């Protein structure tokens, strides 16, 4: 195996009784701390109508660029059905220049039904809209005027107001050429999004809510998509998101994590699933009942609350089942107890990740 990078993702999830301005300050502090600890990338979710997850990632990234120097930043995902493709392409290009090439971008449909309703989106059309929007964005980033887009969902262009003397009508290309690295997050078995990512040669990101056998299925789907396009999938382009909380002992980590915002977030997600989808995303065995997909089960599968040594064993079990990956993305939640969350981050960066890379490096030899 090659070196495994480590990144971080925030949904973000915060308690509703905490002032929004405070949560934004804490998220920015988290980004700065992640850079100090050597995290290679930081991803920020997009939600418009979820009170405990409200976030405008492009604006947040613009602020974070000025507070950091090295860490790569990106929306995950930029919910393309909720954006005009020209606006999305322009914003990402702008951020890429502002950061001097530190932008990653994840494209996807978004899964918050309230956001989709707000923008008048049909969930059945979301995947096709993402595909079309990505094609449009790439065309705008790679071509010169005049522009004429005739898609199923978007039709626009610049023909009459193109002037090379005044430079009117010219679309700005990103700082990184041909464009920033593109990723696509996936949430299910046999994921069409993961297949699309493999087919297009983009990075794939697994959802933190799925069990290890679904991570394995996602890789197989990703690789199949790449093969269909005549390319070989690279494990370095495969990213795995995981909820990990560390303390000096497993007993202490379990005690804290079962009462902090990590457990609160999973209980919250369970309530969301119970209102419609059910808990099938959590299940290793699809015959498992929703009632059995409780917090005790989640702590054996989706959640790693442990000492660094025990967490290492859990990650090696995941690699044994799903295969290698290029980046481990640590999920972060509200700082209900800042000291224990900071300690967890430090153990993750300073003990767990070096130990993991030492083991996989030894395996390579």
C-alpha cells in the first residue's frame, strides 16, 4: 500500500441551542487546528434548510483560505441541482485563484429532501442533473467564447457580448489546470454515483454511515466504472470517511463518545431515517431489522471509539475487508467538550495515522 493521507469532513452538525456565529467560529478554528496537525484536506457540507447543519461551504472556504496556508479545502458535495452551473463554475474558479490552487471540489446531488424541495428539485432527476452540470462546468473551464449550452436542464450562452478588446464575455478558468481535483461522494451499494466517478476518473468518497462490506462494494463499483471507460481505477483516488473518537484508553473513548455529539449525531440521523428511508444504509446484512441498527451496533461498525491501538486494529480490519484506500477522512462534530475533541484529533494525527502508515508500509515491504 501507498501512504494514506488524512483529511476531515464536517456536515456540519451542531446543537440547535448553540449560537450559529459561535459554531462558525469553532468550525474555522477546527480548520486551522487540522492544518497544524498535518491534515491534507478539509471538506465542508452544504445545507440550506437544516437548522443544525446550516452551511454555505463556498463562503466558509473563502474565509478559511485567509486563515490557512497549506491545507486543501473543498465543498462536499457542491449540490449541483441547486446551483446554476455557470455560477458554480465561476465560484470554484474564483476560490481556486484566491487560494492559489488549494481547492478540491466534490460534486453531488445533495440528500436533504428539504433543500431539494426548497429549490424545486425532483430527486428522480438529481443524478442526471449532476451529470449534465459537470459536463457544462468542464466545458466552461476548458473552452473560449462564444459559449452556447443546450442541455436538458440548462440552456444559456454568451454570443452577442463577446469582445476580445475589452475581454467581455470570457469565462475565468481555475488556477489549477485543467481544473481542481474532483470527487464524488456515494451512499449506497451498487452506487451509480460511484460508478460515474470511476467512469470519469474522479475521486470517490464513501459515506461514514455505511458498513465495511458496503465500502468494499463501493470500490468494486468504482473500479467497474473505470473499466467501462477503459481506465484502471487507482486506490489512491479512493477516500473513506469514518467516525473516529480517540482517548488514551478504549474504555474512556467509549464512555465519552456515547454521551457526546458523535452519539447525538447518529441518534439524530436515525430519527431522520426513521421518518422515511429506514435504517438500511447502516446494515451489513440487509435482513437485519431496523431495531437492531441501534447505537450498540453502530459502535461495532460505523463508529470507532477506542484507544489508538484498538482503532488501528479496527482500521486494519476495514482494509482487510474493503482493500486499501488513499485517504482516511475523519468526521467531526460539534465541540460539546472542546478539550476531549482536541485530544482525539491529536491522538488521531500524532499516533493513529503514523501507526497505520507504518503498518501498511511494512506490508508493502
